């Protein structure tokens, strides 16, 4: 019964995708070119210094994932498919083709897959992504894996659905650079394969809303479970080692990770490890004068212009304001979405700005409790007094969340990060970690 329900969600896709890839031939190209001189003219100039990487090809890891993985939540997966955009095999094939096609960008050098490479667990492994003309944004590219379960999209939640999310990079001048979604459609509308594909799936010529529906449908096939931890929870007590078991216990107790990485503190989350909320964890506060930035952003926020907010988030230092750009609420200054922790070993660097290189750095950041010069720090952030052995165990648990598809990458990355942690630990502050919580400054008066 369970298998039948799963099969109905998006049919048997592997042979369909392979055949479609051969038939339609995904051409690769680029991202944004819409200049934002009103927000940061010299920043755009400075960004035009790096070369965009080649567009990844749709290899084996790009295929839709099986629904029969250990750990897949049946109910949540069905609920994640919107009634107005049901999954079909042909729509998913079309979406995959668009996802890897640089012709959606202004200069043909960037595709969705440039920032969300399946071979890198649908990230780009960079602190911040590179778009057209070598422009570098302000945010780290989150993984597409399991994004179908997100209540909001982007680090600041500025889009609610995957359809809404797919539109914004296309028209951001630091990403895919099109002046409008219609301009992107015009790039592909004369291509026979797309004419046939849109007609077959939607019964009409290529257009913006259908393009976004197809991309979102493909992204919803990227579920990633079947990790050693999933097998452990399913009953195989030998699926993870003793260190990972200790780390799982720490995660839910002294490590206080479940304060954000669980839907409820009193119930251990074994599925998505997130609370669908936003938190100020102290990243970027000292580097940026967020209070001053918030004052600058007020006019932009009051305009309600989603595209302008998107440009500010990607192209300017206002990126550091996080959720405040969306809600206009001062407590949301520098708050960012809690990410899903699955495959976290292979989706670094970490946090919204990609500022931390290893999971040891991440744990060191939390261990010291932060709080310095941060009036908006989340109330649950405090020194943790974790020992080196504790941190090693937490990393072992996080590594056990790596899906089978990325097993070998996970082993290599764990070894790389462990070696790096022995040479440098820029976030480690043992005195603060074992001290009392720093006195938190009060927010400035309005």
C-alpha cells in the first residue's frame, strides 16, 4: 500500500528522464545582468572579477530520487505537492531540462545548476555564488535537496513556494541577469524541443508561469534520505557508530541543537531537523553595522517591491539584515532560516554567508555562545561548555545524516574537515565556551 501511494506521486521516472535528456539535449548557459546601480554601483563593479564555473551537466545524481528511500516521510511528501501543480513524468523531464539550460540567463553562462550542482549535493561549495560576468553575491547557495519540505524559500524566506523561488534568480543582475522573466522565455520559445515540450505538458507555448512550474516540479523530485542515521532509526542499531550515537544524544541535550533543529523541543526530530523559523545566531553582526543597515533598508522594505528586496539580499550589505528585509520587524534583524541538516557534511561552507569552512567551526561558534555586540541574539544562544570530545561526537552524528548517494563524498569531506580542524580553529574560544553568558546589549531606541 505504501509503495503504491509513492508510485502515484511521480510515476517511474528514471527511463523517462534518460530518454528525455537524449531527445531534448540540454544546452548549458547563464544567469543575471540587470544592474543595480541604485543600491550598490561599486559593489557590482567589484564583483565582475571572477569567472563563472562551467555549467554542470545532468549526470546520474541529477535524476529524480526514489520514493523508496529509508526515512522518506510519506505524508509530508504528498502534502508538499501543490494541487495547482501536480507531478507528471513529462513535466519533470521538462523541468530538469530547464534547470540545466544556461539559455535562461542573459549571457548564456549560468544555469540553475551552476549554483545547485547535483554532484555537490545541489550546492556550489562556494561561500557565495558566482553569476553572470563573474559577479559574486552575498549569500551561500542552499541545497535543493529536500527543499520541497520548506515552508519558505531562501535564507530570509522571501519566497513561499519553489515556483516563486525559481523566478527571482532569473531576473537578479548578479545571478542570471535577465531584465524580466518574459525575456528568459523569449530565449527558449523559438527552440523546437521547448515548443514541443511545453505543448505536450501544458498544452500551450512556452510562458513564464509554466516555466516556473516545470522547474519546481523537477526540484520536488530531489528528496534525499537513506542515510546511516535513517537506518539506525529504522532499527539497525549498528548503522551508526558509538560516536554518532553520543552526538545524537548531545544534539538533543547539552548541545541545545534541538532548540532550532526540531519542530518541537520535547520531541526528537528524525526527519528534517528544522523548526521552519528564523534566528539570529550572531553571524555577521560584528562585521556589519546592522542597525545602520536597517535604517537604510526601511524605505526599500516599505515599497514592497519583491524584486528590489531580492536584489538587496543578493547584491548589497543589506543581505546581513536577513528576515528583517521581509517582515520590517526589528527583532528579525540578522535572523536567518534554520536549514535542514541532511547532507550537511557535503553542503559546506556553512551559514547564510558561507563564512564557516568546517562543522568544527560551526560547533565552535555555537559553543562559545556568541552575544558580543549583538542586541538581537536569539535567546537560546548561550555558552555550551562542550569538550573537544563532545564536538567530535556532534560532527560524527552530523556526518551520519549523509545520504547513500553522497556516501563516498561524505567520507572524504569528513577526513578533509577533520584534518583542517587540527590545523586551524578560528572560532574556538574555550574560555567563553566554559564561561557565563555575556551580557547582551539592549537594542537601540527607534
